[in-house]
C-alpha cells in the first residue's frame, strides 16, 4: 500500500488570494500564513506569490524580476536592456537564506521604461513592446528568464513549499493592496524555478490548480500571435490567452471568462436574453481554440483587481469570503479562516461564473 506522499494527487495544488477593495496596504505575512493549512496540496516543487502596489516609489516603471544562471548571462541581459530601455534601477532582490530553499539562481530586479526612440522606430505602444521583449528574452537569451514584468507589482517564486518561499523572499517586508499565492503539485511537468506559479505578463498574473487537456490546441492558436510557450507547464498558456483577449482584443474580464470557460451550446441556446445569447454565440464562434477544457480553478491578478474562475463543470474547489473591505479567495475555507477568522459570506462560485473584484474608483 502506498503511503501518504507517495501517490499522485490529481486535485493537488493550492491557490489563495486577498484584496482590499479600498486599496489598503497589507503585508505579505497574511497570505503566506494562508498557505500553511493547505501544505499537503503541494509537494515542494513550486511555490509563489504575486503582489500589487508594492513599488509606489517606482510605480511608473515596469518592474522586471529576473532569474539568471550566471553573472555573464546577467551582464548580457543588462546590455540588451540598456539598448531598449531607460534602466532607472537594478538590484539584487533581497532574500533570506533558509535551508528549505536551495539551488537558487541569481535573482535581480530592474525598473525600466521603454526608450521613446525605440517605440517610434518600431511604431509600437509600450505595453506591446514590453510584452514582446519579455517573450524575446525568455526564448532567445539562454539562462535568463523574466518572471515578472508589470508596473507597481511583482511576482516571487521558487522551488519549495509556498510558506518557505514566502520566508525566503521576505514577503513580510512588502506591502500591497492585493496578493495571490500558489502551492504547486506538478503532475505532468517538472518542478523548476521558472515553472512555479504565478505566471505573469505585464500586470497580469495567474495562479492555477488543475490540468489543461486542451493545451496543445490553445498553444498552437496563441503562438500564431507571437507568444511562445516553453516553460514546461500548461498554466503558461492561460496567462497568454488572457493577455491576448483583454489587452489585444479589448474584451472585458467577463467576456474573456466566457471564452476560456464558455457555456455549453445547449446552455447558450436556452438563454432568454437575446443580447446575452448573441454575445455568447459570437464569443464561442470567434475564439473556439481558446476554450480551456479540463479541470481548473484560477485567480487572475491585474492592476486594480482580481478575477477568480472555475472550469464550467467546477471540477476544482474554490471558495470566496468577505470581511469589511476585503475579499478572500482560496482552494479551502481553512485558508480563508487563517487570513480572517471572522470572514463572512463564505460561498463557492458556480462553474464558469467569474468572481471579479476591483478597487473602488477613487480609492486606487
């Protein structure tokens, strides 16, 4: 008989998130503690966090968090960045040496803004240029990896249990208005630093529990638009799909959710609101290759908010709670109770129905 820890747990992985709807800052200590009761959902092969609002002093600059395999690779990358960006600051990301986190790469961050002359020559807006630069570095500069690239936000991830990753990156010393977290239990792909969640592009970050059976179809479609999926995990493609739908196609969060977790045709046919029916017919017809199938629960972080979403059959657990100005999301209620013992209105979202929380206008 196999013992605990020796068998595959297909529903493994833990996700959690918290946001203040009035933009109040919270240290990372709360979200790190939330991962402790979900320890057994992970196996130590990946943990990570995304935080929003942590760099107010550099809020107008893109914060590139980067892994390097050696000093020479870092020097090459810095030279490349200086050709295309104004680099206002570059520094080692502070970490705390702990025995649970080993084999760490060189970890740096750079605060940058694209050179206006470069944007004019390429005739690109700055977000598109930054997105292309991230894809280029991650695919063409061996030994370098941009794992976070948004403004006034950052991702922190490693191989390890999430609570150890949080201590390693000293997240108790950061303050943000929104936090997401992930504990990884890889079932089909290896555990490595770049493969830990969250996955990010610009200000979008995604944590995911589940398996994407439509990965090849999703990947083939999204790579036609310049994205490259090479980080050895299926979650990466969700981040690119959401960036494509929201930033490049201009869909709302709800419309993007209706693409990746589209209602069944029979459900659409049964809708009585003609506008709603026509909209869902349109989205399923125009973006059929971006339907994400298989069990999943995800939390999307973005500038000023969060979106939580289950697959349309709700094959992965996810619960939501509230208290005062805060909204909590997690795989298990126990994690919410750690963040806020007096949490109220605990409920489980329906399959395919997004939960969207935004900072109140004027508060952020």
